C-alpha cells in the first residue's frame, strides 16, 4: 500500500473511504480499489483481488496435457489465444515437438486478430470511462465482427480452444481470407473515425493528458511492460526482441510515445491496432494454403512429457505474457506458473498512481493500464 | 487545444444514419458458424462405445451408460456416452478423440427447457431438438489425436524367406513396441472378443512402461502359450480393435510377442513364481497341444498331479506339426511347453491312448480326464480319383517338414483349400522349390486363412486361383504325375441371406497336370480310443458339444480344443484348457460341479 505523506485519521471527518468494485466497474473485471479520499482527491489506494480466483494453476496439475489446453483460455477472458499459444509453446518445447509452418502462420494471424479484438474492447472501455460511450458501441460492434471470424475459424466466439500443442485444430474455412480482409478494412475505417471523435476531442484530451504519468524510472522497478512502457518511450516488444511464430517474417513497427500519460497510452494502442492490421494483411497474403497444420502428438490419453522446465513469453495486448512449466516425466504438469502483465500493472502500479488523482478519473486511469483481474488470480 | 478539437467530435453524427448492427432476437435467429461447437450429436449406429470420449473429458461430463435395446456384442461395448450439460464446456476433445468418428457437435447453440433433467442426455439416442442438424464441429481430416497407422514389423523379404525356414517376422524392436503400444486407447473392447479374455490393455500398458516382467505375469494369468500366440494367434481382438475403425488396429499379437521375447526362459520361474502345494488328486490329459498343456498348467498351479499323454514325440500338437517354423520356430514353442513341464507336469510322449495305454486305465487311475486331441484326420475331397498316390494331405506335408523330412512334392504342386493349412502347405512347397497353384472354391476374401498368410503366400510366389472347384483326379501319362480336372465357379447369392455360394460352370472346365496334389480342405477328429464312453458324450458335425466348464455327459471327462469348439484355433484351445481346469477344480473340490 502506498502511504500518504500524512497519516490518515478517519475520525477527523476530513477523509472518506470509498470502494470502487468489486462489482464489475467497467471492463476492468472484478477487483476492488479501496480509496481514501479527501474531498474529491484520492489520498491513498489499496487494491483487493481474489474475487475471481479459480485456481487455474492448481487445476492444471490435475489434468493431462491435452485437457489443459481447454482451460488455459479462461485465464484472460478477452484474449484467450495468448494463453492457448503459450501453453502450446511450453508443452511443445518440453516434448520436442515443432508445429508445422502453416500452423505458425495461422497462429500468428490468430494472435494478432485477438490483439485487435482485445484493443477494440479496450478502446470502447477507455471511451466509456471518460463519458464517450458511443465509442464503446462502435468498437464492440467491430469486435463482434472479429468474434464472427473466430467463430468461423475455431468454432467458438470467446473460448476458442484452437491452438493446440502440435499445431492448430483445423484448416481455415473456405473463403475465410476474403471475409477477414473485409473485417480488417471495416476496423481500419472505424479507427479513423475514432481518431476524429475521441483523440481529437477536447473533453478527452483535457481529462487524459497528464493523467497517470508513468515516469521512465518507474518502468523497470514496477515491472511495466507492453504499451504502458512503450508509451513511456521504451521500444521494447517481445515480438521484436525475441521473435516467435512469424513475427520476424513480416514488416511492422514498434510504436513508442513520450508523454507516458493516459492519452499517450491510448494513442500508442491506437497505432498498434494499425500495425496489427498491417501484420494480418501480410499474413493473409503469405500464409500457405496447403500442407499439414498439426504435428502428430503421442497418444494424448497417456501422454507423458519428459522431465524439464521452461519459460516462454509472448507479447500480449497488455505486455509480456509468459508461461513457466515444470514437468516431471509423468502425464501431469508438475507446476505451471502464468505470468500475466496485470499482476504488476493492476496492484503495485495502480496503488501508486491513484494517489493524487480525482475520484472521477480513477476508472479511466485503471482502464488506461489495461488489466484483467482473472489473470492476476490465475 | 484547437478549434479542430472542438469540432471534430461532431463527426459522430455521420454514423447516426447507418443501419444498426443489432440483431432482433428471438425474431431473427442467427445460426452458428458451420464449425460452431454447439450441442452433441452421436451417430449411435457407428459408435462402438469405446469410451475414449469419457476418458478424455476434463470435466467428467461424459458417462458411458447402457442403452436400452442395444446389446453388447463383439466390437461394441453396448454403452453410449451420456452428457451432463451442467459440466460440459464444449471443448470438443470428445469429438477429436472419437475412434469411430461418430461423435460430433451441431451448430445449435441455444436451448431452453423447463425440465432440468433434460440437460443430462444420451446423445443420438435421446430425442434432442438438434439431432437432425447437419452442421457444426467435426474433426478435420488432417487433425488427429491418435495415431491411426500401425508400426510395421520388420520381416524377411519374400526372396530371403523362400530360401529356408527362418522366421519371417523379426519381432518389434523396443522402440517399435513402445510406439505401437502408445496407440492403444485402453477401451478393452478386445478383451471381450479374445476367446481367452486376455487383459490386453493392461499388458499393452506394461509394454509402454517397459515392464516386461509385469507384462509376462499378466499374459500368464490367461495364456501360458504367450510366446506362441504372440506369433500365430488368429488375433480376433485386432478385428474388433477400435483403432481399426479409422486406420489399422493395434498389433495386439505382436505386442504380446514383444513381451514374451524380452524375457529369457531362464527367468520365467523367478518372475512367474508359480508356487503350490500338492493336493493329492490326479488328472489325466490326452493331447499335449495348447489346450491340453494349458489345462495342465492351470491344474498344476492348483496342486493337481497332472499326466499328459501325447502320441507324438514332442508337445505342441498342431502348433508343432501343422504350423511351419517360418511362422513359429520350434524353440519358441518349446519355451512355452518347457516352462509348463518345469512345474512338474508329467508328459508321456510317444504314448497313444487306446494303443499304448488303454483309455480304461486313465478312467480308473485319475480323478478327472481332459481330452484335447485336436483334429488330425484330413477331410476327404469326395471326388473321383482321390486315392491317387500323388494326392497327399496338407497336414502330411507339414508333418514331414516339421520332422525334417523331404515332403517330395516335385516341381509342380496344386493345393486345394483356402485355410491356414492350405497356405502353409503351399508356402512349404515353395520353399522346397515347387511352383505352387492354390485352388479355392470361393473368393479370396472368403478364405478362412489369416490375411497375413494370404498376403505372404502371394508375395512368395504362390499362384492363388479363386472360384475353382475340383471335379476329378485322374492318372497322367507319367506315373509320377497326376491330372486334376477343375471347373470355374460363379458366386451366387444365397436366398436365405447366407454367404454367397460357388456354383460350378460346366462349360469352363480345366485339366492340368501336376507332380503332387495337396488336399487341405479341413480336418476331422478321431475319437475311437474313448470306446464306450463316446456314447454318453454329445456330438455334432464331428465335434463334441461340452456343457458348462467343458464338462461332458461323463462327469469326470472334460473336452476342449479343436475337437470341441467351432473356431479351432490355438487361443480358443488355451481358453478351453483354462476353463476346463477351473471346471475340474470345481468338480473335484467341495464347491464343485456334480
């Protein structure tokens, strides 16, 4: 907990305790902020998590390697595919399996499409948090078109369960590429509209510029990754720094900002959405349409992964996402640890940044960090 | 801050005149994508109830349950998956693993009912609103969670194998055995099919764990001829193996061999640890084939004094004298028999009951008798000229070869028949340098011989002539040759729904000259040695019809093996022997049969 400069004496009548959450406070999920306010200024913030704890890491120790891939998607609801990919990647590495190239292309597309979908929902959230709920309706509509694509490709809108150790679960449906291009065109037009009415909006600018500044010296001590650190000027991106899948085969730019406030973080994400569309268009052009998309697995009913341990990371929408897997040669995971960016962003960072802000800005500040509580409580 | 920032947001009006995106449910229905993972459908007719869906389900949402009106049969457990939609997460792993590919998901995703029990249903059997839905998630053709192709076993090439009597199949290497064992889904459908009900999934698991000793113990629980059956078993288990539904069945037989081959004979006693105390009762067994010796093994383990009477000089019966050594080397058969003998089973070779020792002596001096003499009398062709000196039986040739003698078949041989004896006689004749033609009444697919035998016979150059009916045998100009007259047959479907029947086409007759004609159309039994007891034992089509536990009308006589079952193969004989041993034990102990 970040302590205010002077001790808080609640009986003085000067301070008020205010709870934000744990009821779903917008798109930030079920966690709560215990705010101590003085007037409409926040003087202290304590975060409380645990309302979504489902014990995924423990559950996974009681399931076979194939069964686990169906539950990892639930760890971060709005972007399940990063979990699917990383789980597949750690299991593949420890069992010495390499997914075929076609599967790698499909995975790349899948992950970028997910990133776009997740950003669209976030974009709506940040709009809504600052009173622009029209944006939310637009972006969520286009996210639904993306979910339609996922439904076609994977058989489900949210819990895709498509990236499986060894490859992917099926080829792309007939005519999928054309429909995907259409959706991307639509999103691109939407982003231009959003830029006009949100990013060039005097209300939004006034409220977000200068709000929640993450200084450069906070980035590493607070474990800040992803767009939050790029908005502070760090050109770090796992996709560029340690490329995986097909990211070094396609052209794209790492977007950075300087001001590192809520507006800058939103702007960086907006530009990353354009980059994502750029990546996906290249993938659609270059993806092989034939060949295997799955490397044969051992019989999954008694699949034993050799003893070992590994950590693999990927750049998810919100920063570095990693899976640490320990196996003991049995049919079960010995230990799995899921490292999501929300843990660092939503707890320590939030407690620090809330201090000194206005109560009305708390929701927007929290959205600007882009965190998902289920991932904190995996 | 600029004027633009004030004006720009009004751009929002541009979209105000666009058509809304919202769909008006429930007035408008939105179907799921063609691949949508909706509600379950099971094609009950194609499902065999292997339970792989139940095994892979991470939520325990699937129970395999008995379905009314569906009886278990070979290759079908009679169970069908029952889904609990309170637990299901529609991951479709059950669809991916389904060995029969009968399970699928519809693209139906919304369902409202007031009956809470309705969410617990047997897919495909219970009437659900989506049962006729034709879309939804299916396993992609190129996506597999199981390995559908068998690991092939190394074998001698046909050229190499023709040079002599070396074993053709080389056996799995350890790596091959592990890969093949890995394919098993442990459904156990094979256990029901196996005449001896061997614990197949368990011993395959032992292979996976490289636990050869544990595997051997499992084999001996039901089959003391594992080395042998690992080579020549008719493996009906593989016919019903669910992996065969979409690919090739598990090589169950070869995995049995993989276990037996990896344990040296010297270690059998230590591993199997068959200890017992003598119970003072005596059992006589006639015939040291797989039936007789299996009975001897299981009786001996319970402390009975067992004496086996065998007419030949060595044990094994038809396994030794009817199966050539390129399929079953003698030392491998000896490995099984020697272990049984090492427990103190007294085998009297060269002792033919009824000739060297009277049957009455067996009756008088033993508490029970098990008869498993096998079928050793070749059946007659029942055509003219059958008595020609150049006509010999398939068994005679195999017997000669087993005893190291030249069968003297000459250069051109015709084999009549389509069973394993016919195939073996043909292949043995190829090995002594003859050109071989096999004449069979029906089609190749009707041949009772193992498909491997048919395949290998062809590969070794035997000429198979199906739909050929022998009509007459007559003298050739050369006294060392013989002429066979045979006619082509047309297959005529059976009005009663039985298998098609060959009908001789009199206008398409052939006359061919051979050095030897081998008759191999089946064998019968010879029971004269039993004397007056025979009258009290039920018989049909030349075979005994035993009651429960292989017991006959003469209460102390039990029968088994080829003379008492319709399948006439080694594994059935083993089971008969085991079963008779249980029966004899019940008969001679307090709990017993009358």
